[in-house]
C-alpha cells in the first residue's frame, strides 16, 4: 500500500510516518506539506491512500479531496477538529482520526483501508461539489475558481476552461467535468458546456442552432440538440 501524508506540520507528518512504517503491507510513504504539493505528489506517485489534514493554508483538506483526479486515492482525514466529520464523510473518507491518536487507533484506520482495497467492487462514494479546479501549468499549480469559468470546451483528451484571465487546459473529459460541476453548468454542444449564470443573451441561427453570448462578449455555440434544454433552464419559451 502506497501512502501519501498531507499535513502542514512536520511533527504531525513525522508521527504518522513512524506509526505507518510499523504497519504490515505499507510499502511506500511519501509526504506533502500542503494541498498544492499533494496534487503534484499524487500525479507523480499515484498513492493508494491519503492521510490528510483538514486545516491547511491555501487549500484545505476538504477542498483537496474535492479536487482529486479520478480514480482518486482512498482518504483518511487526520485532524484536531471534530466539526468537519460530516463534510469529511461526504467527501468519501474511509476514516476520520482525531488528534491526538495512538497506534491502536491508527491501526484500525489502516485495517479499514486494507478492507476497502481488497473489496472486489467498492461502492461508489459521493463527491463534493467543485468550487475550484487545480490545473498544472509549467511545473506550477494554478487554482481556477469555478465561478470564473464562463464555459468549457473539449480539446482531444483535455478541456479548455474559458475564464476572463485565460484559458488553461485540464486533462479531463467534457462529460465527466460537466457532471462534477453540477447544475450550474449545462451542455450546449457536443464539444461545449456553459455556466448558465454567465449567459446574457441568445442569438438564433439557421437550422435551429443558436449562439450564447456571455458576459464579457464570448460567443458559445449551442446546437439544436441542446437548445431546448438550455432555453428551458433560462426560463425562455422556445419559438
């Protein structure tokens, strides 16, 4: 079992490393001091499980859990705060360790991880709604708030996130990302989805197609296949 420890406090990471090293079946242990570094480590080493602190600067453990690429590693939250437990289990956590914990309590968490990994068909867990996306750009990680995304467009194995400050690429499918973004976004074309709140007007075109004009002037294609659904969500009566 490959494990990544994510905690901004070195003594906490040291304690976890020492206790995890004594557990049977733990083959590799890596560390990250914050959520941004954790995403880079996850991409590089593909851990089976995260032992994840919640209260961290820039990107909290809950936000990190909501930003994990699929298939996501299993998560055990390790925190001094008990008020995040409901959010943690909504994020699909296997366990929730309250600091200070002892070796016996950690061992139970590791056993739960073993049982989950040995399960032939683990039940799909609900994901938190996304509030931001994390995009790797030239060795750095860019945080893109979902509210800034006017529309998304497929580009081979990537999607383009169209924002006022640029159009970064994210390795993801359009359908998969649109589903995770939730009802604020709606598919409007086989290659595009739009944030409904950004639409300022609808411009009819030939053959039942139309264009969606967004705040800032962007024009997004809307094919006749999706037009009725878009108009209904906008509260506009189709003609």
